[in-house]
């Protein structure tokens, strides 16, 4: 069994070895670019981790891991167009560098490339792999659609928000886990438990992200603390406060202002009053509990689950 | 064996029965919309036609036919964004009706829907079906990229143009034929011959389109005659003339003018001088000859090939 760091190295070595056509250069150069920008490769690592629960032949899962990473990067390319984002991992986004049309089309080819990777898996698991991947991809698109629609709405409920982050973020983690399990030869029951583990972990991770955006250590968080507050982003904290606050208190949540510090302080005061940080942490823990339950139920020797316990711990440690 | 009209009816009946999720409505409504706009359904009909050469069970190929039609419509949705096109089949384009972001995302989901259709084929042919579909999809994206790049270039050669239309248009017809053949149980050799038939037919069709844009009967052609000339579009006729004309003659090809009739007449005069219509027809016939050769080589009783001969004849008849 490899450590998660070793698995990440396997992915980092495999990505530059993917052979894309050279022509038309402007179609494939953006793919090499976005795939090389790095990140923690958490999704493909999850695929490999899940595979290693059931087989020592981790190489069996490389193609699926690359399919998941390619698909994830495809969603980044298209989401960045939709969000009009200038930067991704501190570098120019694909549409900034090559233009929107080129970014649409390179993204489209990335979807094809994902499917090419997938089609290389053992024929015995090809059908369940495709079914799982397609359901996952569809969920992620639905999540992005809901996210865009929520920006235009003022009546988003907390269950709706949780469903959106489940689709946009968590389904892909669940799908990565399940795909790895299938390729590793897991039973359907175990594959489903790993899906549950990944999905619940994903929701917990996003809720933690919402918390850290307000309460995180600026040096460790890597984003501007308070960014969600300034953007009036409909996070769990924002929506929970809207559901608890008096009418006259809601103004500070939805107002736009040039004085960012005043705005952040006003909203944080409101969060403190209604113990929003604690409520968000409670909600996050509900999902971590579900993830742990799925992990405990898995018919695999406990010592093999170390990598997975570590994933849960990493989320909890982010809080500090 | 069904006639091509009967096969089209099978497709027209199958499309409204595709079950898309209902939520988020704005993600799936554009898919139902574009899929219902009609057209001749030539690509899915080709799938079914190819299948019927090898089996009486045409239903075996319905899922692949729907995958091809969904993929084709996905390319229309994304191409229309890139081309900034207001209308498609006389109706508002998806991005005009729902906005660019929604159109990008609905298109993305259509790619997933195509793959969902594909994954339903018999497991015995799943792998070759995926390989053929993915190669086809990739080719179509490459063709669209080249088409966009050619708009910005003044040095496009005729071989480059032929390669672009091969990828953008013809590969999908070849792929449809080959997929139908595979699902029908054809030998690899026959599947490859049908690919060649479809691809060569596709190039011939596009060359005929270039000719008809200038010389077509306005009542039958369905588009504005001379549209390519006014847009200085780099068609076969345009590029061939550029390669033959004197320097001082080229101005009328690339000039922009408000007087459309004068422009069309000037360019047509040049086309007449260099017998461009005849040269384009010669080129088209080269591809039709190749298509016929592939058809003749096919190890299938000649009476079964009637639908295919009809396709070739339809292209020739368009000229009149």
C-alpha cells in the first residue's frame, strides 16, 4: 500500500506522459497547460487509494485516475469561462490565454480525452466504470448549473445549498472512490460504501471551506479571508444567518460596500451572535460522521483504511 | 430493410422518448429544444442504414444512433456560441435563448448524454464502439478548431481546406457508418469500408455545398445564394481561384463591399474565367468515386446497397 504522497507522485509522473496529438497546436496546448498547473491531485489519488483497498496492482487504476483528473480540469476550464475568472492556481486561466472559443473547444476535447482514458480499463469492468463516470459527470454539470442559478436568486434554502455542493463538489469525490473500488475488484456493496465515504467527505470539505473563508488563518488558507462575505456569496454561513437573523439585521449580509473591513466585521458580529461558526461545524461533523460510518462498514481490514482516516483528519486539521 | 424515410421516422419517434432529468430545468430544457428542431437526421439514419446491411435487428443500433445525433447537436450548440450565430434551423440558437454560460453547460451535458446512450450497446461491441466514437468526436473538435483558425489566416492551402472539412464534417458521417456497421456485426474490413464510404461522401457533400452556395437554385438551396462570396469565406472555390488568378484579380475575392450584387458578380466572373465550378465538381467527383469504390468493395449483396447508392445520387441531384 502506498502513502497518499506516493500516490500523488504516481499521478504527477503519469500526467506528462499522456500523449495528446500535436495538431492543431492551439487545441491541445491548453490541455497540456491546465493539466500541468498542479494542485494536490486529490481526486486521482482517491481513485488509486480506493483501488489499493482491493488489489496490490495499483496500475490497473491509472487510466481511470487520469480520466477523473482530466475531467476535473475540463470542468475548471469551462467553469472559469462562466465565472469570468482571470486566474487559476495563480496563473492565467485558459480562456484568458487563448480566448473563450478556444477554451470551450479545448474543454470539449478534454471530455473526449477523459473518455479515451476510461475506455482502456479491463473489459470486465468497462460497463460499470462508464455508468459510474457518466452519472458523476452529469452530477457535476448539474451542480455548476445550480451554482450559477443561485447567484441570481435571493431565496436559496439550506437544503438547496447542500444539494448544490453535493453535486458540484462531492459527487466527483464519491465517483472517484467508487471508480477506484470497481477497478480494484470491490463488491458492489463496498463500491457503494466508498461512494458514500467520498461524497460525505466532499460535503464536509466544502462546509469547512465556507468556515475557513471567514475564520481561517490567512497565512495557511491561501485565499483572501472574508472573500465570501465581501462577495455576498450564498455559503452555508450566509444562508444560516439569513434564516435566523431579524429583518433589520439582514441588511449587513446583503449590502454592497466599498469598506471591506467594516463589512467583514459587521457580518462576523452577526455570525457570532447566532453562533454560526459552531452551527456550520456541527453540520460539517454530521457529514464526517456519515463518512466515517461508511468507512467503518467497509469489509476491509482496518489497517488498510489508514489513508482514508488520514483524509478525514486532514479536513479536521484544516480548522486549526 | 427499411427505406431512408422509414429510418428517419424511427429516429423521429425515438428522440422525444429520450428521458432527461427534469431538474435543473434550465440545464435540460435546451437539450430538448435543440434535439426537437429537426433536420434530416442524416447521421443517425446512416447509423441505422449501416446496421441493416448486417442484421435485421435495426433496434440494436438505436442507442448508437441517438448518441451520434446527440453529439451532433452538442457540436451545433457549442459551434453556434463560437460563431455568434443568432439562428439555427430558423429558430433562436440555444445561447441566444438561454445565454452563453447555460449553452456551454447544456452542451457539456449533451456530451455526457451521448456517452450514456453509447454505454447501452451490447458489451461485445462496447469497446470498439467507444474507440470509434471517441476518435470521431476528437476529429470533429479538431475540424472546428481549424475552421476557426482559418478565418484568421490568409494563407490557407487547398489540402489544408480539404483536411479541415474532412475533420469538421466528413469524419462524423464516416464514424456514423462505422458505428452502425460494428453494432450490426460487420467484419473489421467492412466496418472500415463503410467508414471510407461515409467520410468520402461527407467531403463530396461539403464541396457540393460550396458549389451550391454560388450556383444553387435560390428556391431549393435554403440559404442566401452568394453568402460565402460576400463573407469572403475560404471555400474550395475561393481558395482555388486564389491559387490560379493574377495578383490584380485577387482583390475582388478578398475585398469587403456594401454592394453585394456587384461583389457577387465580380467574383462569379472570375470563377467563370478560371472554370472554378468545373474544377470544384471534378474535385467532388473524386471523392464520390472513392465513396463508390468503398461501397463496391463491401462484402454485402448488391441489392442491400440501394440506400447507399441513393445517398450518392442525392448529392449529385442537389446540383440540378
